[in-house]
């Protein structure tokens, strides 16, 4: 890798590391704001499909919904943390080694898990929000969108790239030992 390319990688890695930190901080705050901000909930039809209104959601019910919806967010936060470590390694000039491959692999697994858990948490959320309804009015909704499909493909792609990078890093390490 040329010095020019390495300096670009370092600069971009430092920027992306900051963006990941912002995501780590902002994601849980935004999720909490959605569920705990009464004014926002009152003004949306977010629950119209479930036949719910804001008045149906006590603070305790909203906190429970927040707990359910935080599960995929926490997986994503861990993935962002692994990206912080990856970009820190890149910024330090450690580009092609098993450590960086491990961080990329962990992030890709988080992406895959996030997509799967997002589907499960949405299903759990609909059941939770309608569990106290009379029999026949309770709901369980399973939704899979093209977004989850795309995220699964991206996670799979990143996992393969991480495996290839890891194997390449092992070979490079072996070659360095021969010299």
C-alpha cells in the first residue's frame, strides 16, 4: 500500500470512528425518545395498524416496548463498538492482520443478528402491545421487508470478506516469518 493510500485510509478511518461513536451514543437515545416522548407518540399513527392510540399506552407499557425494541439496537451498538476497534486499528496503520479481520467478522455477525432479531422483536412488540386485549383481538405480526433481506445479504457479504481477509492475514504473517 502506498503512503498516499495509507494516509487516506487513516483519515477516513478516524472520521468513521467518530461516526460510529456518534451512533453508539445516538441510537439508544433516539429509541428511548421514540417510546418515552409523549408528544411524538400522540402526533403519530404509529400504532394505527394495531388499533391502538396513545391513550392505550401507559408509561409502564411504553417502557416495556422500549425494552423489547432495544434488543436489536444493543446488537447494533456492539457491532458499532467493533467498528470503532477496527477503525482504530486502521488509523494506527494495522491494515492487514488477524485483529482487523476479527473485528470485521464480529461486525458482520452483528449485522446478521440484527436483521434476524429485528424481525423477532417487531413480532414480540405487536404481541406485547396487544396482549391485554380480549380474545380474538390480540395480534402477532411477522413482518419481513426488503430492508431486512438487504441487511442479511450485506451481513453475509461482510462475513465472507472477513473470512477471506483473515486467511490472507494469516498467509501474510507466515510470509513475514520466512523473511
